[in-house]
């Protein structure tokens, strides 16, 4: 894999993220807030997590998944509205044609309501994929540095420091929550959070549990 470009954002919020549709176009960015608060091994662990996203082409995968979800939603809405306004070959004119259209209307609406619910039921697949990719990046990053406990320590420290960032600054960065190493606050802490934060990142407890298991496995093989 080619070495990604490295960027530093002059922001006090301690975090990092990766972007770019392919490893050749990738950029790994860390904030000055992260670099001030973590020691060198912990920074290395965070960057290993982000480099794993690059190696797995997660940005491109999540972009495609998001696009498919939007297209599916728009298609469903178009079909629903077309059905409600007679866009599916309903016969115009009076008499029996109109009566037939009126009789089919409720069935048509129920049919498209079921289709709409069916697509909505598929939407959680995108956040579930995001959570899986985050856990995969944790695992790969921990294996890359050979010390899962260091990545766990970085997770704990960054999550705690994020809770101390002013709300105004957090809101400015809210659009990047899905890409951050750690979101604005951890879903497992019971705070009132935006829905995208709850959906796109595993809980801190889940991430730490995986790293603990990995640390034990590496200890047994060494």
C-alpha cells in the first residue's frame, strides 16, 4: 500500500480521521488536540487505526453504501407518489374506469406503504456496516502496532477528552462524526446524542472488549 499523505488540523478537539476514495488518494489527518493529549505510542496506535481504514478502502465502501441507500429511498418515494397520483397506468375517463381506479387506490397505497417500510428496514444495514468497519480497523490497527492495549488506552483517553470539548465546537464538527476515530461522545455513556453517532460507531465498551480479547490472544501466542 502506498504511504498516505499526512495532514494536521489545528483544532483543539482530540481526534483523527482518514479520507480518500483509494489508497493512492488517501489522506490521514490528526488534530493538534490529539497530538497534545496523547503520547507517541498512543498517537501511533490511532494512526494505525486510520491507516487500516485506508487499506480496507472503507471510505469508498461507505460512500457506495450511503449512495445506494439514498437511491433506494428516492426510488421508493417516486413509486409511492406516482401510485397515489395515478402514474401506474390507471385509466382515465368516467364510469367504470373511475370506479376501478377508486377501488384499486387503497390497495395501491397499501402496497407502496409496504414497499416503503421494506426499504426503511434495510437502511440500518449501512450503520451496521459502519460499526463493523470500525471494529475491523481497531483490530487491524492493533495488530499493526502489536499492542492492542495501547490502542485501548488511546480510545479511553480520547473519549474522555472529547467530553470536555465545548458544545459549540462539537456541533461544528458534527458532520465528521461518522469518520472520526472516536465520535463526539461515546454512545455507551448514556448521553443524548445525534442519531448518526449512535449508529455509526460501536460503543466504547464493545471496542475495548475486542481489544482485550486480542491482547489475550497475542499473549498466548508469544
